C-alpha cells in the first residue's frame, strides 16, 4: 500500500505449522476449538475486537487483551516479534477498556486512569511516545493524561480528550513522522473521530445546522468529501451530509451512519462506487447511499470494504452490482454471520464479534470461520 514493502502473509496448513510467503490472499488464521483459550487456560469471552493489516486483537470483559496473526513489528504486544496463529496475552495489560489497531500497531486505554498505551511499529511515530522506536510491549503515549476515545488506521493514531478536542500523531500526512500527540485545529466539541490511512473525520454535535462531519488530511480520492483533489491540513465540512450518528473510515474512503440508519459512503477506496464517478475513476464525488443497508445498527470500514450490521443482526457488505462494467454498489450478505454485535475490517482479513463472545473471521476468498470461541 502506497509503495510500502510487500507484507508477509500467514496461513495455516492442516498440520498446524505457520508458513510465510510473499504477499498473497491468505486464509484466515484458524484456531482449533480446543486451543481457543487464553494462555492461562481460561475460556475466552470477547467484548471488543480490532483488526489491523495482518493481525487482530480481542478484549475480554476482565480487561485482558489477546492478539494473534502477524507480529513482525511487535504489534501483538507479547514482547516478541514472532507471529502467532494462536492468541497471546499482551504483556502487562489487564485493565483495558478500549482497543484499536493500525496497520502494524495496536493501542488500548487503561480503565484505571484513562491513559493510552500503544505498541508495535513506530517508524512514523504512531505510538506517540516521542520516538520512532518500535515497541513489542505497551508504551505510554506521552503528554496524554486522559483519553475519551481513540481511533487508529494505517500509521496514524488519533484520540479525543475529555474536553472533546482531537489530537493525532504518526503519519498524519504522507511520509510524516509526528512523534507525539498534536492538536487538530478547529476540532472542538467532537462526539467521535474515525481514522483512515492518511485522513481522519470527526463527528460534532451541531443540531442547529444538521451538518456535523468534518474531515482533514489526504483528499487524493475525495475521501474528505469535498471538491478539488487537494489535501486539507485544516478540517473541512463534508457537504450533502446531515444528521450523522456514527463514522467509519477506510483506507481511502469514509462512511457514515445517518440518524435513520442508512449508510452513506464517499471517496475512492471502496470496491464499488456508491454514487457518481469522477473523471472516469471509481470515486464517489459526494456521499452516496449503499442500497440494502437501511436501519443498520453499525457501519464499519477497512481497506477497500464497508460492511454493516442489519436489523436482524446479520452482516452485509458493499459489493459491485455486476461484473459487466456497472460498478455501482449493492449490499451482499456474509453467510453464517448472525447475532453479530461488532465488526472490525482489516486488509488481509476481517472479523465479527457475536453476542455469545465468539469471534469469527474471514478473508476475501474464505467464508467466516470461528477463530476465538468458548
């Protein structure tokens, strides 16, 4: 992605050995049901999930974080850089109440003091510890004494403070390395922040105008939702969008859930075009609705995907209408996913959290498979 070195992809053979190869479409890391337990032997019951480029993490009700998958940058947080097909506990973390992942880094908020810990790759300062040194175990984000919420993607991390200001760090624009939290000008009274690979958007409470989404960063594929393909260092209002209740940012697109439960997406990172094309490219010039995604309870974005939880607790994802040149969007169900409460979409694979605490994951070429189950 954006000229980065080819990622190593992991897949399990029937014998259970972990193999590595050049970048390819992987099968989802599978964990046999009798091995799906925490290192201390306790059954895993997840309450939150997050998926990065090639790794995933789950948070338990007790505040533990367990991660699996790629670990070349220490993003699993177990003190090593050894990739794991089975979940391993993040070292020294037993009271997490929030969890997010970027491409190759992970962050969690501690319940006891609302401080933020991050680990993994840090070449762009995405860990926020004032350095560019990678960390295989959690490190405290500097000068950030309390966090209201946190978001991460690519090599960037953003957080909201209790006063609802937004700070970001890492690769906030292409090639940058912002090593400590830096305030985003004009981002006050925020309700939520969503982070893409090189852009971010925030939802604000603005009942008077109804327009309550602002975005900043890269606008190469109109992921900011504004005319002119010019990057914006300062936040800009997203036009043609009102009464948003939730945001989700992908690699180069952004989606929103509206007050009535519809899903509207814009930008050029999706596999389909939810609206008008731009100069012959697969770019939605303005927020466009995804047919079949109505009355949804949650929308999720990641890489080139957008999915939502439907009223019957099943999952549908945006797909091309046909393979005959019509790249408009339709929603397609993901088989065998029911009773879903949360979604996390990555690049190599994606995961869903079910009501019973089990985690099911799938790749573009593989159906959902139980990865963490009791």
